[in-house]
């Protein structure tokens, strides 16, 4: 990769090892190729017997010559494509953010910055852990880095994701308490969040959040 940063870089998709019908069961539209079309960043459900959860991401750029891994996170580079979109029964609009666990915010953030040109926006110190935030591309996906001191050295893994929906109360009524936790206030002011239960079997941590007021 050259030192020239492509300002068009964005996260085109997250690849998730899992079962398409399980994702359909929570009201998301899954195409025949496993793609869940969402504004900005799509999800791709893949058959990966050796993997679980989020197993990689695709970066879209005018100069798709980036590294095959970003601090250990498997990365595929592609040229820009037309945005994907489909209607979803739960009125999902897009991905709010993806969570990445790391033993070093500085190392992982530096690798993201080098690969994408997107700088670390801020660090939030919570005592037992720290959080750092990148936004990949203008108005693109937020990458939340969570540093945990108990992690092994040189550990970086995708942990989970948050999907924006139009009306969290409607989704809660549709899915029921056996499949989703009750909505509660999110860290983001004026927004609420609810977590899909592990027993659903999505293979990665998934939460739903009321869409941004300015979206």
C-alpha cells in the first residue's frame, strides 16, 4: 500500500459467519447471495465452518490496494459500487457502528488510520476499559474500539454491531421478549437500544437502536 490515502474509503460490508434464515427470523431481508442490504454498509452472511461471528470486512475505495489485514482484522478491498438497499420488516435503515475489541487502542487506531486515512476522533476512559472512535469515510460507519486490559497481547477481534431501526417499540412488539431485551436508554443522547438475545443464534452480538434524529 502506498502512503497516499484515498479519501473515498468506506466500509462496504461486514462478513458474518452464520445462517441466512436465522437473520431473516429477526425481520431482516437477506438476498440469495447472503447480502443484507443496508444504507452505507451492508452485511454479508457467509458459510465459514472455521469461523464464527464477524469474520472480516470489505473496504470500498477508488484505489483498492490496501492491506489484507488491518491489525489482524481480515480486510478485502474493492472498487466503489452502487449503494445497496432493501426494505426490511423491522424497518432497519443502516448500521450505526461496529465494535472491535483490542488490547491497545493506539496500535489498532494507528493501523486503521494508516489503511483508511480516517483519524481517531476521541478516546473515552471508563476506568476498567477505554473506548476509541473512528468514522470510516464521510458519514460512514463508526468503528468503536474497546480496549480491555485482560486481553492477550496483540489481540484484535470484531465483537458485535448495532443496527438502526425506525421504531424500536414496534420491533420489540414484533420479536417479543424471548428474542430481544427491553429497550433502554443508550449512551447516545436521546436514543434507545435493545439487544438481540444470544439464544436467537446470530453468532455475534447484535443490538438495535432508534435511528438518529437527523437521519
